[in-house]
């Protein structure tokens, strides 16, 4: 068992408990059933992870059922729960069939319910203690969401191997693109002492299936560079100990120029012998303190960060040098593909930032060591509310890949707006790349189903901070949870995930569940409606990225343009007449994007310059569509608010008031978006709204 | 004499010496003449200020002439210089006629050259030691600029009473709107110890005629609030001692809410007895440490600062409360009129920020104590490259007034662009307000010539920082110098001031002087050409205000709009159909601004919404004018650079390279301005340049 006590955070609000709330079952029948069933628990396993799982079981069952079961090594009565691992217990092994055992992977679990002699017997087992832990967390989830004992039985293995959370936390305590307070790890250039909160965080992550975490920002500054030195390594080890107890591997973002900055070398050239030796020694050093250290996350040659380009080397050279150092210890290198020219001249229409990741990395396919993963942003730009899927995914065949998503709502309302992102992620995961013929969806590539690479999985930039409710907007917890659940199983639907989260967070009252589910499921589309139309993106204020500014990035160096004039808007990315980006996809996809008629309308302006008078399939002109969706988006926020108002008395008062306040802010700000966008296009075109609504 | 030694700054560059360079006279004839004339100096005066003047004379004459004159109390030979004050020496008094004495004000000086018996005798005298000091500084200026002895004689009094410099320095060392490094006064929440540099700064200011300084930012934060407490008062007194030695009064910006923040009171209500008493006690306290303390500078109820509005009081109530406290000690309250609604809704066209200062302060005319001055920004907005004169000036009749200018180039290129502001200030000073009939120019109002108020004068936000050359761009020293000279005598021409500055800074070589003078005099117009057209302003990036962004402030809360659509641009501020701002001027002025035809074209878009097809007096359409001036502006910067390149070898190499680097940056950035502005209007109108030049 971890040496850190599980404790409630001092704020003590129910929002702090997130999806580990374990409120008492409302269904009296089920309550009685489970009280009966779970009077006794036999534990056939001894390890830190299992002890944490047992602890969670105690906390959970006391909350859910109001009982303190008897824990022993063997059941004394007919009814009860047995938990253990195949590896750790012959008895458990003996309870399972050969088929069952074969179907359990390293992190998989089985829950099996049997009725014998009028009594119920429940088994939760894993091949390993990690699997067992997931089994326990899932059992608690299933009870909380009112699953009948007869419906509990299942075998589950996580679909994805790496299920990663990235923190963009700086050691001064700030969080890049953080909207929920300060870092939970760092403060004033120190690793903070609030280990009990970090333990609670590890519980939350493990409960949802996360197994990897990078704790510091990919932009590694002066002090963060020292995380892999005596100054900080012991404190990093302490954090690792907490996460280890929940089966979570800890990674650090490192500074590619470490040899220069802390290594007393005059180069960071990845082919230089001294540099390579320095990193080997550094890896030995790190593993001597943290034997199960995960590895390095690296942002190189991007937005001013150092990298192999400085020395005329490739990114494969850079990544492989680090991989070689970590390899003897089983460590991984996760190398980000967010590399582009951020000193672009807006006048030059031949350069296209969207092309950059493919152009840089596609020639390197097959050249990376087998313990290197490329971490690829879902879209070619940067987490806009709507982007096509990166053409790298489905093109790279001989390279380990992580899909990078963004939970923190940098461009999607910064946790002041409700924007449930799971439907967006689902569209990405289900996108057919045709990378290995029809049906090569993104989720099949990153799960390694298609190309059978060594490693694969999910990564995402988290929305967590030290706000009492973790995520600023309490309902943004649904995104943290939803991401983790999708990483575990990308076939779960947006609706299922929403419903799980609501039932764990608020209530099982089906009317309430339906209302909140409706709110969540409609929120992304509403946000898209009142912000940036048809895939064009970037109509935001520079730097902080909050709020409307149509020309904010139009004449800037970042490669982010809409090219609107008085006749039309959009970026021509066709092969025929544009930047050629559409040609980076496989033929079947490229043909669709290349064609103005076939291009999915939600991405129309990403791929084509389109006159305002162009008729969409709905019959609306492009301009009228912009007006209509912006008016509609605000109406949808008004509906969100009305729906929430109907929940007064049905959710806790502090939660009710907190969410209401955010929704009111969202409503006011959505009007700001509507009016600025509509006014911009009215002023530019002189063509009024056909319905005569007020545009300023 | 001040206890601080005059020393060169450690950087030791010639740029550090600014207009006190005292380089050796190039004209051999004059050099011989002055060496002869100034072998001996008699000083009939003893005070700190005079000692500083004598010290300056020694430094100056050694530099200019290479001599170390004999200093005594009486001349021994026929030739020589006598300096002293009427107040301090009967002998000096005896040398002057009654008329001469009558014409000398408190800060005035006389320089008189007489030839007797084939020898020259020079007299420099003031009524007071301050006047004497100005006389000495002016003598050195006249010699440096190659004035023959026969042309030295003059009597001068400063036209304006208060000649004030405002520092927007924060005590953490940052400078709000500073573009020349960090504060020269403050660092890490301490008053810095570099007193020798501050002494040099005081010399520079006094040499140009400044007699008042406010050392801290008008936005008074936590630590600055403590400047009037034990924590800092002794260090403030040390700074005061330096400035005192050069006749400069020291002011502090204060926090109107001091009683709340450091006074243990629960209110800052200016009519509350305890608050009034607190400020009286505070004034007593300050004067016990600094007997000649100048007074308070106050920004209240502005951009989030606290003020009397919080308590339903007027600004007269607020200012008079402080004035009452300072009055027994002879202190002044300088109260800024920069009060407006900075939470404006861009959709609401009835509110006009330009109206705010007049609307707030005009009803209070005559209600301020006689030791209160209102500090009024030159224009109604905020230091744009072109604004009309504030209608408050010429309307207030019974109120002491300071004109506030901005030397620091917040909106005029941030000292990366060359922009000599004296011509702009001259236009402001010569503007006829008709406040007391025709001829009531701004300069006559603030000099108190028109309304005979108690106090008046100039204030300006400085461009000084701790860069080795003080101002970032070395040529920006011309603005610091020019401001001070205009405050002394607003009838000096832009050309005269430029020429003085060039001759003191670089050389008396008339070819070089002419080239640099041409560069300075054309630079404001060039900057206006390639930036924001015809008085509309605000086409800059928000917050930092550098670089083009046409819509940057268009949909924001700051009240700063251009209202451009596809047909035209401009803000209708007429009485007939607009915000009514034009009606705040006296009838003769209002009629001109109200009329589209009569309105000066450089302010056309400030007062009128004008179609792009409108023909200007030149025959160009408004749109073509925008294109033409933006192409022209860049050409002018190209000319600036070419002119400077011609000076290689004629100015010091480090200066040459430094200015060249800035000009190259300006050239590149002016193209950015040109292309973004032109593209914006081309995209909005679809109408190409008549001359077919490249617009992107």
C-alpha cells in the first residue's frame, strides 16, 4: 500500500470528488441486493496496487451501500466477493477457465457473478494486480450506475496500450493553457508537498483507465531542465511512488539542449559521441532513482524549442539518440510531431502550415527505434473546434504512434464555456484514413490493430489544475473522464460515456440524466455554431486564444489564415489550385477533399476558398449559413441555460449555482461571438441577413 | 553642492552623454576666441545649485575648449566670465540695469557680452540660483552650437511655470509603456542605488529646462502605495536631494485608496473627516522628511483605479481633499483628466470615449482649490499619431491646467521607429481654441497668458529607461530634449530645436546637420503615412500597441473604433448625426469639424464616416489616398535609411551602426504596416490600386 493516506481535499466540496463520489445508491432494491452480496470480501493478493484497490473498495462500498464488509483471505459464507490475480493466487487461477485466462491481457480484468444455493458470488480478477485494480474500479462504477448483479459479468482488456495524460505544468506553478488554477504538482520552482491531493488525482486517473502521465510542460524552461538532476530527482521519485501505486507510468518532458544547458557540453548534436554518452549516463542516473521510470516526452524544433535541425540532423537522429539511452532500462521516447515554420510571411500563399507535420515526418517512416513513439496532434493545425484528421495518421506504417488530443479547452471555451469534446474525438477515431484499404480508421491505427507496431495509444493535454473542482468548470470533468474512457475503449459511444459520467457525478434519476446528457451532447456543435464556421478556425484573440477576433491571426506569422475578402472566404488547399495539402491523404480521401462538391461541408473552408453566394446543400448561401449558425448557436446556449435552470433542487446547490454562473457567462460571451462574427461579414459584404435579424 | 559625484555611466558610450556631450569645438576661430574669453571665472554665489552649475561649467568648458579656467570670487584680468545672482550678490545686482532686473523672473537668466579695452567680459546672472543655473546651461549650449560671443547676449524667462516629466516607472523596475530598458529609479521593489546615473539624469533635465518630476507610475500598485511610508520615504528623500540640486521639484503618484490600503480606515471617501485628517497627517509626515516636496500626481477613477466616484463624490471633492492637506506646505495636486468608460459595448454607437474628459470635468470648472492643477491629455483619446486637441483646453477658464503630452512612443513606433514628435506638439500648441476669442492658442492657455490662473504648464510621459543611451533609439533623445525646450519656450520652432539637438549631439558640420534635420522633420509624417490614416487611430495590436492590427480594437471595450465597412470608414462625431463630440468645441472650431467639407483632412475620419469613393482635395478618392500614403510612407523610410547611410564616417561608428539597425527594422516593419493596411482595404472593397502596385 502506498505510504500516502487517501484523504479528502480540504475544500471538501462534492465537486472535488469528481467521478469517485460514491454517493449512496438511490435504488432501494439494488441497495439491499448489494448489501447482501458484499458483506464479505476475500482478497487473494498482496501488493501496493492491490492494497490501493482494496482501500478504494472500502471507501466505495461504504459510500455506495453504507457498509463496511469483512475483509479476509477466504469467504466464510456462501455470498461474497473474491478478488485476486492469476499471477498471485493459484486459487484465483483455479476459478477461471482456460479460455477466460487466455483472453486476459496484462491490464485486463474479469468480473463474474454467479448465483449458487440462493446466494451470489462475485469474482473480480486480473492477470496482474493492475488488471485487478481496474476490475475493482469498474465494479464500483457499475454499482454506482445501477447495474444489476446479473449484468456485471464481463471480461475487459484496454484497447490501447498507452493511455497518456500530458500536463503542461511549469515548475513555477503556472500551467500553459490551463484554466483551472495553478499546477497541482509545482509551486515556486519546487515540487509541491500536497501529496494527498496528488494521490486523489492518481485514483481518479486510474479509475478511468489512464496508465501514463507526463508531469511537466513540453516547453521545458530553465528550472524544468533540472528535473533530471539532483535538484529535483528525489521529489520526482516521490511523485512516481504515488502514481506507481495506481499503475501509472511517469514521464518527464526534457530539454533537447540539456547537454548544453546542464551538461557542460558545447553541443546537443544527436550524432556527437559525447552527447550520446551524456544521455546514456543521464538515463542510468534517472533509473537509479526511479527504476520504473516511463521515459521522455520531447518537443523539439518547434515554436522556438531547440532540436536536431540546429545540427543538420533529422528528428529520427534526435529521437533515436534518446531511445538508445533509455532502451536498456525499458524506457520510451515520445516525440511530438508539432513541428512547423512559425515565422511565416502571411503574404506568401505557397507555404501551408497544415502540410508541415506530414512533410517533416513522412520521409522518416521506419527510421525510428522501436522504443520511439511519434505523438501526432489529431489535426494538422492546433486543436481548433473543427479540423480534418492529420494525414500522417494512416500514412505512417512502420512507426509507433500516439494520437494527441487536447482536453484543456484552449480553443473551445477555456472551461468557461461548456463544450463536451467526446463527440469530436469520436469523429476523429472513426475517420477512415484508407491507410490500409477501406476501414482503416484512426482508432485501428493507434490501437496497432492495423499495422502491428510495437507501441501505440492515446495522449492528451489535460485540463486539470488546483481549483477545488479540478477543472474550473465542473462539467469539464466530463472531458477528462471521457478521454480516459475512450483511451480504454474507443468503441464506447459519446452517449454511453456521458451517461456514465452523469450517473457517477450527479444522480441516477433518469430525467436528470437525460437533461444533462442532452446538454453535453449538444454543446460542441453549439460552440462551433457561434464561433468559427466550416473548419476555418483561428478567429480568436492572439496569444490567450479566448474570444472572437476574426482578423486576430490573419496577418500574423503563425500560418493561420482565413483569407476572407468581400467576395468569399477560405483557404485553397487543393492540389489543383492551392497549397496541395489535400494531396497528402490517401487517394480515396484526397478525392473527397479536393472536390468543392464532395468535401464535407463542415470542412469546406479548410480546403476551399468559397464565394459568399455559394449555395450549401441546405440551400442557404455560405453567408446566410454563417449568419444562421451564429444566431442558432446563441439560442442553443440559451437552451443550455434553460435546461440547467430546470435542475434546481435536483443537483446539489453549490454545483447548481456554479454551473449556472458559467452558463450565464457563456451566454453573454456567445453573443459577443455572434455579433462580432456577423458584423464582420456584414461589413465586409454589405449583404444583410435574409431574416432581418439585428446585426450591428 | 550635491553630495553625489558627477560621473560618467559605466557604459561610457557617447550616447549616454546625450546633449551634454561637450565635444571639442570644431571651429578653430571660435575655439581661440572662447579660450581667450573664458580663462577666468568669478563666482559670486554659494549654494548647492550654484555649485552644481559651476561644476557643469568646468566639465563643459574642458570638453568644449580643452581649458580649466581659474575660478575665483573676482576677476583679476580684463577678460573673463562673471556669474552670480541678484539675490545673492550686491556686485551682480550692481552690474544690471533696473530694466534688466525687472525683466528677470524667478527662473530667468541674463547673458551679457561686452567688449571693453579689447577684452571680452561675459556675465551670466539670474535673479535666483535656479535662474543662474539655467543661464550657465544655456551658455554651454550656445557655445556648443557655435554661437559667436557677440550673439550670446539675451534675457530669457521660461514661458511655462511647471515643466514636468512623468515617469511611469513601477517599483519592481518595470516601466509601463517603456521602450528603453528598465527603470532608472527602481528595482526589485527597492529604490535603486545608482545615484550617479540619477544625478546625470537630473543634469540632462535641468540643462533642457525641466523643473518638476513625478518619479512613479500613475497606476500605483501595492508597493508604490508605500512610497509615502517609512518603508521608502528616506530613499525618496535621497532622490529629492539630487533633483533639488538642479532645481527640480519631486512629485509622487499616490493611490487614492491609500486610507484603505495602508491607513487602516474603512473608506477613502474624500468628504469623510477621518480620511481628510489622515491625508493631513500624511502630508505633515512627508514634509517632515522632504521639506520642499512637490506634491501628488493622481490618476483616479480611470481604467480600474480607485477614485471619488466610488463614494458618489466629484473629482473636485477628491482633488480638493488632497489639496487641503498639501496647502500648508506649499504642495500641489496634479489631477489627471484621463477618465472614461473602459467597459464600453462596441455595439452602442451613442457612447463616445472622446467626449469623456469634457463631460466629466467641464461642469467642475472653478470648483477646484487654487493648488490643484488638472492634467489634460493633448487629445481626447490617447496619444494617437493624430488627434484633435482636447476640447477641455480652451473651455476650462477658472481651473489651473497642465497639458499632458507623451514623449514615450507608445503609439508612434516605440522607439524602434524614428518619429520626431516636436512638429506634432507644435501643431497642438498653436491650435486656436477660440476659448477667449480668436488667437486663444493652446500655448497661451497653459502658459496662463489667457486666463491668468494660479498655475499652469507642461507635463509629459517620458521615454527614459536604463538603456545605455537612455531612450532605446538614440534619436528619440531629440523628443526628450524637444519636449523640455518647448516647455521652456513654446515659440521655438521644430527646426530650431532639431538643429540645437543635432549640434549638441553629433556635430556642427552643416551638411550633416541638414541631413539629420531633414530626417527628424519628415519622420512624423512618414509614420502617419504608413500607419493609421486621417485621424482614425487605433489600428494597432491590443495591449502592447505595437504593429498593425486594423480590427485590433474594433470590437473591444475600450471605446476605440473605426467603423469600417465595405463602403466607407470613420466615426461620425458630428452634432447633426453622430455622437455630438464636435459640439464640445467653441463655435468657430465646432463649425469646422462639423462640416465634411471644412474639416481638416488629416482629421477627416476622426469626425466623419466617409465613403471610400469620396474625393479629397487632392482629387484622390479616400481609398486611393490610403493606398498612396501607405506606399509613400515606406518610400520615406527608405529615404531615411539612404540619408543615414550617407553619414557613414561623419557620425561616430557605434552611433551610426545603432541607428542604422533601427532604421532597417523600421523599414521592414513599415512594409508590414503598408501591406496589412492596404490588404485590409483591398479585401474589404475589392477596388484595386489605380497604379497597379502590389497589394497582397
